[in-house]
C-alpha cells in the first residue's frame, strides 16, 4: 500500500497528516475507520486527514487546534512524502 502523508513538528507539537479521498471526510464512520487505520503507522501522534475538493482546496479533519493551524498555511508548504507499506 502507498499513501501520501507528512510528519510535522510545529509549535512544540508533532503530528501526522495523511491525504485521503474527499469521500472519506463526508462520513463520520469512514473518517474514524481511516484515522484508526493510519494511526498505527504514526504511533503517539495526533493524526489529521486531508482531502482536496475538485478545485484543489484542502479540507482537514482531526484535532481542532491542528486543523486550525493547517487551514492557516499553504498546504504546498507541508513536507509531503510517499509512504510504502508492505
């Protein structure tokens, strides 16, 4: 499995952001299941889900203070990385 994500250290916090399909953010059960699945790859870190709409505008789901921070920056500044899991 491959996915795009990032580990960010900002303002004394370390957290992970994972890119998902927009439909994941539409349903609470899907969001929870996806966050739970990815959280094992980022143990002990808050996990934020990010999806882009058809115009490329990002939307975030997760801890409110981190979501607020991410919404205030240009998502292209996030150090995205492709993760490959076996």
